C-alpha cells in the first residue's frame, strides 16, 4: 500500500487512562490484537488493575496508532515495525536524540503530539482565556 494514504483516527478524548475497549475503538484495532501487540512490542505496557483489566495512557494510545499505521498502512512486518519503533522512539514513545525526522519534534522528555493537536489546544486555550477576561 502507498505511504501517502492517511489513516483517519477518531479524536482522542482528554483523559489520562483508557480501557482496552476504548483503545480498540480509538485505534481501530480489535482487543485481542492489542493483547497480542503487548507481547510483541516492549513499549506497550498498560497498567493492570483488579481482574487483570488493562488501562492505557494517552502516550500508549498514540503508540498503538503508530504501530497500526506501520503494519496496516505502510506494510511493515511485526519485526520491521519493532525495528522502526526502536530507531524512532524510546520506551515512553518520545523522540530519541539520534532520530532525525522533520515531521515531529525531537525534544527529549516531551511527548509526541499528532500534527494539529497543538494548534487545537492553543485555540481552546485562547477561547478559555477570552471568556475568563470577560468575567
């Protein structure tokens, strides 16, 4: 498949943790595939609570979207995706110093944001600041 195909994902709600069902819908991947990927990709390590329920952080949801794109859109194998991720990202899903990709910021310690998210957040902030100045 062509790399120019854009995978349309639903927007991420502003939450800290997501259940496996929510992640399944947000990333368009079935829960059993997510559980399999946990075994294959060391970067995926959801929090497990009572009853072995999985809760994924926002960074992990973004990483799952990246894995899905590598496998389903760009045509990587599992091993190829592992290599690509280990070259591009550290275990927290942040850009490493050695990676040099112009479409993402390579600032160590800051989480990767999908293109457009920062602008949307700044727009929301300006709206909120405008309302607070009227009070």
